[in-house]
């Protein structure tokens, strides 16, 4: 099938492409011409008028919980991929805290099989330790061979420095990063950030130092072993500062932040709404300010959602008992454009690097290029559309978002990948 | 003048006029409690549910008695904490109770924020009888009532809350209420039991019990919850008693006539020496009676709002 994407603004920060009024001809999902194209010269071609819309390299969310296998009532590979496509992503990496954990080649193959026919590429993060229990390293070689692109015990930090050191040493053979959820469990166990708000709300606190201790432990061990560390969802000022310093020293460290950690602070918890409960918890304005600085100066490489679907029954509980996490695949693009691009914290180029280029580089995946002969891997953006996010239109099986009814500026209109297109709420084969 | 809010979830943000009104109304009911027939028909036909998700004998009995004295129909609903820790039945339970057309719900729960949640799913007036380590407004009110009864005022007094402030639901309610009424509030306890940033509430932090005795007109001594987690926050009971316990010698040394409140029951030899505890029996029992009067006032003022 031949398709023309008409009159687009083509933007690729690595290839240094920033051109308006471009037409793209796709043949069976492969880029066959970029430039001015007259549709009348090509028989049976389908034309999409994308005037004033941007086409950028397909977004990739490197921190997603798909819940399958184990909690298919909350999300499946299929529903998670639908949410990803709806949110503007052509690729995601799924975390291993499923039931059973992704600590064997069988589970990796199962997830790969479930996602095989979907537009969205699903990459798999394997457990760093068996059952994510922190006792023995997982069969990393076998997992790597099955296609795993990173190792993590996400949900918790790798339990001891000893096992982390071994995980670094072993994973180094494959140049695969360790992705860490940084939290010292002897200091955490609370329900929100420690500070005046936790005191006033009477909620058990989680001090910011619980995160920072593990960030510094991980940086030191990465330096010592020569392993690659990726700090997941960093949330505190000091974490940003330590990552910045480590990068200056040439240590192999990368990091990500979630949209909620650059948008919200712990004042939001005053209504005890469990949709604001996540781990790491929402922090303070000083933390957000440093995160914004870290996004600007490149300390923070990626924006990732930490998409964590939870059933309404479980989320609608007392604040202290409710599970941590919020969905995020479908609000990430809007929040990044609204809070970062339009507020001039980062440029569009930086935004695309953090949402498309860097996550793939960290996971050793090919970055989509705009060249004739390449498979089209695009996200279609309207940078200025103002819309209200409606959780009822989410494709995720779970609805636990604090951003319902939030006004956003800038939207992902669709995606193209694997010779498939998702546009105007429809999948079509190209 | 009616109360400005139809629920009592905490003392944070409750205006001075409301607290004044509750305390004045409590005085009236205090007289009723001295009568041979201690019952008034004020809440006849109203139904109050005492929803206790955490075991509490004294607070529950106090509320129940207050309801009976006001001629309300009261229903006790006690649920073991284990069945709610999963969170699945809570909303259903409330909806069930709601369907029984109740007017007021008195709720005690181990999780902070539960009373606020109830206001969103129920039309009844909600009274917080203690939520986690957040607030316990009627205890705060009865402490203020007892202070006012004894010292004839609250404004300008210096009040120190002593003990495990971090794990107390009484501390915050006292801080908010007393400050609104114009008292100067401080807290005293081992630093591991003082919550983060409490100074930002305009509260002085004192780590020396002698200093606390010297500086204040009132000590509100919290019960050290030996059975709870609190025990992990100081090295030994002996050390706590030695450095934070209030003894006759300490009071004498500082040569002060100081009002001591305690919500009871006292851990003798821990937060209060036996001697001090004995001397205090009178006021502690009075606090119990005042508790009924204050709860009657709250129930009456909320129950007759609509």
C-alpha cells in the first residue's frame, strides 16, 4: 500500500532535519520518497494531510509495567501496547516485576510472542536477580540471548551491594545496563515524602535520602566495576546533583525522570487521593526545580512514564494501604510538551532526544532514521493542540491517573511503525 | 451561630469562633451531666454510627455515652483491622451503612485521611475519632476544655506537648487548636519522636524536660505506646523515664505549679512517676467527664446544623 503524508514538518535532532512543507511517500511502511510529491502521479495512493503537524522519530518509553503475566486484570501486553500507541510511542521497554518475574527465557519469549503483531515494539527488561529477590543473579546470559535489553529488580533496588557488584560484573559481558529503582528499604516503607506535608497529613514518611543513598551506592559500584548504571525515575535534588557529578567524572551513568516528578509536588497529597501515591513519592518544589535543571543540562537523559496500572479496587483504598503507581503512557507526551517545551525548559530537539533517541541508545537499540529505504518509525505530533485529558478515553485497562481532566498543550496524533499506522483512533496496515 | 463546617475532620483550619462555640456548648452539657437525669432529647430521632476500624475502648464509650445522653440512636460497628487492610470492603461497608439512612458517622481508623474519604462517599456528618497519626479533634477539644476549666483561659498560655509527638494523633489536633485559641505551643520528646519540619507549624521544639517544665503553664503528656512501633524510637524504657519522665522531684526542683494533662491510661513510671500520677487522678477523671461533654457538644452542633 502506498501512503503520502502531506505537508508535514519533519524534525530529527540527530540528523539535523528541521523542514516544513515536506511530503513523505511510504510504500508498505517503508520510506520511499521524501520531498515534494504529487499524489496524482501515483495510482491508488492514500493521502493524509498533516499540514502544521510534526513528524519526529518514534517515541520510546523505557519504563513501563505491562502486568502480563500475572495481573492481566490490570494490563496485558496488548492493552499496554494500545495505550502506548495512543500516547504516541512506537516502542516501550517493560519491567520484570510480573508474576512470575521475567527471570527466564520462557517469560521473555512469552512477552515477545504476545507483542509480535503489534505496531509497538516491546523490549524486555530482565530481572537482575532470581525472582527479584536479591539473593542470586538471574541467568543473565540466557536472558540476553532471549532478547533482554537491560536488567533491573524494579519495584525495589537490588538488595545488597554484594549482589549488585556481581550483577554489574556479569552484565558487563553484554554491555547491558543495570536499571535501578533506588530505594534503601530500611529507610522507606512510608507513604509519602518526608517533610512538613507528611507531618501535617499524618502519613508515614519516606525520606529523600532513602533514594540518594542507593543512587550514590550504585554510582560508586558502577565506577568500580566498569558496569553501566541507569537510574530509574530519579526524584530528588541530590540525586540529580550526584548523577551530574558522576557524569562529569566520566562514570557510565544515565538517568530518567517521570512526567509526574517534573510536574507535581507533595502538596497534591492534601486530599489523600491515592492517584497521587507512587514510589518514589512526589517531592518538593526544590526537587522539581533541580530536575528541570537536570533536564536542561542533560544530566537527565530520558523521560519515562513508569506506567503502573492498578485496579480500581486496589487503588480505592486507604492512602497508606493503596498500591504505589500511576498510569502514564497516554499523558507523557502532553505533559512533556506542556511543562517542558512550551515553558521553554528544553527545546523540541532535546525533548525528542529524551523521548526517542536516548532511551534507545541506552538500551543498545537502533534509532529510527528518516532515509529512503528505512522502515518508517514515526510519531505524529501537534505541538499546539490544546486538549483536556480524559481518562475514560484511555486504552489502558487501568484508570489510575492523577492527570484526569488536566488541560494539556501538545498532543501525539498518531504513530507509524512495523508497516502499521495508528491514527485517529484506528489501526491500519500500510 | 452555627458551625462553619458540617464535618469535624480535624482542628486544622477550624476557626476560633467554632472552637469557642464548641467549648461553650460543652460547658452547658457539663451541667447536664451533673443532673440526676442526665439525658436531654436534643438528638431524638437522629442515628449515629460509631464506626471503629481500630480497637478503642475509651473513645468509643465516650462517644456512645454522649450519643445516649443526647437521645440519639447509636449503632456500634467495630471491624477488625485485618479485614480492611486489603481495602476491598471499606467502600461497600460505608455504602451499606449509608443505605440505613444514618445521620452521623463517628469514625476511628488506623489510616490517615479516612474521615475525609468518607465525606466524599457519604452524605452523613462525619466526625473523626482518630485517623492514624493524623488528628483526633475531639481529644484536642477536650484538652482545651480542661485547660480552660482549670486556668480560666487559653489565650496567652504556654502549653507543651510531651512524648511521642511523631506517632500521636493527639499532638497535631492540640497544636492546631491551641494555636488558633492564642496559646503558645511547644513540643518535647526524644528527637526521634519529633516529626520533620514541625517547627514550620509555629511550634518550638524542646529536648530537655526540665526546660519544658520551667517554660510552660501546661504540660500535655502523651501516653508512650509501649505496645506499638514507638518502642523502636528510644533505647530503653528506663532511659526514656530518666530523661523525659515527669517526676515529683523534677516538678519540685523547678518549683512550679504546672497543670498536667494526660489522656490516660498512664504508664506509671514511664511518662509519669507513680507519685505524679496519683496526684493527677482527679484531673484525669475530670478529663474523662469533660470528654463526654465535649463530644455531646460536637454531636449536637453538627446534628442540628441542617
